[in-house]
C-alpha cells in the first residue's frame, strides 16, 4: 500500500527563508495572498495548486464548521495525490488550519498547543488509504527540519 508524505508549512510574511524546504512533486496553497507569496518563496519553480477549503477560518464559522471544512479540504488533496500518484507534496497555509488538522486527524494524539508553528515552520505527516478510510487519520512523522 502506498504512503503519501505531506508537509504542512505555515506561511510567513517575512522574505527571509528559514532554510531549504524539501523537494516535493506538488505544492498546494491557501488562496490567501500571504500563503501564495510564501509558496512562491519556498517553491519558486513549482506550479501552485489552490486548496480553497484549506484556507484560514472565515469570520462566521464555528469551530466545528471550520474543522469539517478543513477535513474535507484534506480529503480533496489526498484524492488528488492518489489519482496523480504524487507521493510527496507540501501545503502552505495558516497556523490555525494546521493545528486543527493535526489535533483532529493526527496520530498519535496530542494537545493542540503542541502543533503551533512559527512562520515558515512545518510538520511532516504520512497519509495512507487505510488510515484515512478507517477514520480520517494520518501519522505524524515529526517537525520539519530546516
């Protein structure tokens, strides 16, 4: 069974890069301008794919509405990776989106505050069809080393 490595990376408003970002086959980004700019800084030679449902929280969304949208967005992303057979990708988005996904779907479970990132930092997760179909879960591999 094929595994898919996905880097969740928090956008930054700084022009300073924290290091070399890992090579990936596809880059997804929140449509927010700061995320798009960060994606272009981190992965200048990649075509960007907009992940609309993985944007930051809308002002009128409840916690549960936001979480449901984020999981639906990750499901769309996983479906795209599976169909395209791309096994390594990056998602550049907002800290709240990353924390929501990590705390809600990540294994092993941990306190949500453990997943807070500084701008430009990230997490590596590993997705498999088995874990995702069994309960919308993924494996937390570790923090991105830059």
